[in-house]
């Protein structure tokens, strides 16, 4: 973009705008090039004409940086020094090829002293508004990280403490299997063992999510088998909540996927659907069919729909509504699993029900 049309220049009246354009020094920065470091002398402000920079702050006593915000075309940074002249409080790095206009504070002094008072006041108010937004973005990120760390620590403790009672349950059900060789007892005991294992896997997955670990171990999976197993695992849960679960698959579809993780996706969506349906006559339908190059799984319920206020940020972590004890991680985990399978997820929601559409790339047949 042209320097004259930059937002910052346009805050000024034409005469001062022209003077600022004259004293600005246009420079090009390469990707990863540092524009200034935390602690450097503050002597100038920068207007971004092309490209993008990232502003980050070093975490105390470590070599890690947290990104506070990014600034791209028509944005500016380094302006706070005009007011306090304190050393730079963050580091700025170009993350793509970037063209900046650098304006030294000393050169601006005279122009500012010739600028009308109301214009200066207006500029000051714009600058402080920006400071507020950047600060609140930073605080939000910090809170998010803190919550994630806390959840990670909690789940870690749970996994650790639950291991021994889980082993106890597993052993007891093995004993019962030996004592009761009839088919029905064998089936129930198997179910106990599978469910206990699932609990551990679930906890481990929450832990992995809180640590940002999205590794998947893919195998060829037949969606018909997957959905049948899923229905079986949830038979008792569905009955206890007095809803109906209908599964229909029109043809065999094979995808490359991590079975535990896909089960996790379906489980989170199923639990949300069950929790949303308060009235009797609740019905949840899971269907699978081929759609172009995708295997499409849809999960529909006849609940009251996703509340409008959370629809925009639906897949973000800690977004929850109208639930006692809701944490708001379920759908964030779903989204991260779908992303790590290079799939897609979307939803349609009305006051008469909600449908989620999951798309997975079909496996190549070899
Ligand atoms: N099928 C659904 N029908 C209606 N509302 C839903 C449905 N699925 C999710 N929601 C809403 O989305 C919110 C976020 O879900 P989730 O991320 O699983 O977190 P949590 O279940 O812990 O609240 C829920 O609190 C609920 O208000
Ligand atoms: Mg949930």
C-alpha cells in the first residue's frame, strides 16, 4: 500500500500528513528478520505497508516467546515509546516479506507541535484504545494457557490415581469371567473391561489436547464396523438416558484414521446431543455415506439447537452454555481431531434440532 493512504498518516491533517510521509524511511524486512528486541531503545514507530509482523514477549527465565499479537498492512507498532520513551517492551519479527515505514520520534516532535490540539487528542485516544485491545488479547491468551496447564495437571493426577482402582476392576471382571463361563456373563464382563480402558484413553486424550499434542496413529478403518462398535459401547448409556440411537450406513466406506480418536469425536458429539435433549422422545441419528472424495458422517438430534450466542465461537475451547459443570472442551477436542485427520466439520442448527457434518478423506484402495 502507499504510505500516504496508511491509516496512521490519515489521522493527521493534510499538511502534517505530507510532512510525516517525507520523514518516513521505507525499509524491507525478510521473513524471520527481527525488527527490534525487547529492551532496545525506543526511538521510532513503524507503519506496516506490506506483509506481517508478530509481536512477542519473552517468558521470564526461559528462552520461550509468547506471541501477543500480529500486525499486518495498514497497522502500526512501536508507537507507545512516543509517550514514555521507555525501552521496547516486546520483540517484533517479520513473519513474511514485509515493508515498513519507520518514523523517528525526534523527527515527529516538531510536526506534532504544529498539529491542532483536537487532532493530537484524537490520536492519543486511538493509541490508548489499541493498547487496551492488545492488553486484553494478551490477558485472554495467558488465561487460556493457564487453564490448559491446570487441566493438564488435573488430568495427569486423575490418570495416575485411577490406574490402581482400574486395574482392580479389570482383575475382578476377569475373575467373574472365569467363574461364569456362560455367554451373557462373558459379554458383560468384556464390556466392563472395554469401558474401563476407554475411560483411561479419554483421560489421556484430554491430557494430549491440553499439551497441544495432536498426533494420530492412522489405520484403514471401515466406518460400518466403527459405527456398530460405537453403538454397542453406548448401548447402556443410551438406554439409561431414554433416548433412541439410530445408525445407518448405506455402503462400506474406508478411511485412514485413528480409531480411538474418531470414537472420541463421536462420543463427544453424542454426549452433547444427549445432554441437549431434555424432553422425552429424543432421537439421535448417525448416518454415513460417500460424498465425492469424502466419507461423510452426520450426527443429528431433535434437541433445541445450539444457543445462538455461542454459534460463532462454537469450536473454541472453554465455550460452554447452559450446562452445570460444562467445561467447553468437548467440541474443541473434536475440531482438533478432525483437523489432524485433514477432515472437515460443520453444523446446521435450528430450534428443532442440530446436525453435525464430518468429512474424512476416503482411503486410497491399494
Ligand atoms: N447437539 C447440541 N445441541 C444443542 N447444543 C449443543 C449441542 N452440542 C453442543 N451444544 C452446546 O455447545 C456447548 C459446548 O459444547 P462442548 O464443547 O462439548 O462443551 P460442554 O459440553 O462441556 O459444555 C454446550 O455447552 C452446549 O450449550
Ligand atoms: Mg460436551
